[in-house]
C-alpha cells in the first residue's frame, strides 16, 4: 500500500497547497468555500426532475464511503482523498452534467478552485 499522500503524488489536487495554510484564517477560508458544496444541488438530478436532489457534498460523502469497499490491492487512502476533492472545482464553476456545453475556462476541477482562490 502506498504511504504517500495524494498531495505528494499529485501536487495541486488538494484545495490549496498544505504549506500555504499557515494561519487559522487561511484554513477557515478553505473550509468556508468547501461548505458551499452542502447547498449546491447536483444539476443532473434537477434536469431529470428527481425530487429532493442530492447536494455535491452528499455525493462526495457517499463516494468517499464507497472507497472502503475497494479491492485490497488498491490504496484506499488515496481513493478516499480523490473522492473527497474531486468536485471542489464546483464551488467556482458550478455543477455541470456530461451533456452540458461547458463554457471555455469553466472546467470543474480542484486546480480551477486553486486558481480562483489565489
């Protein structure tokens, strides 16, 4: 099992580089932004008119729990880290479905989130 963190293997995938979170204020800023995902509803559910659509945070939580059931030969810690951060870009770009025409420069990714927060 790989003991390196996702931050070490893929710098920039976490919301902000860990070495830049030096003050409680910087940490709170990150947590505040991530908190918006609790209220951002998944747009695919809304398009399909599914009652009580889940939020992006609910989706990420469920995906994170799914990592517990990954095969033993996979790095579950890395999978969980990926599951937790995979939609952070949506705090900036919004939630797009695969059928949406995404405006240029609006790709949903943690790297977009980092750029927007700099």
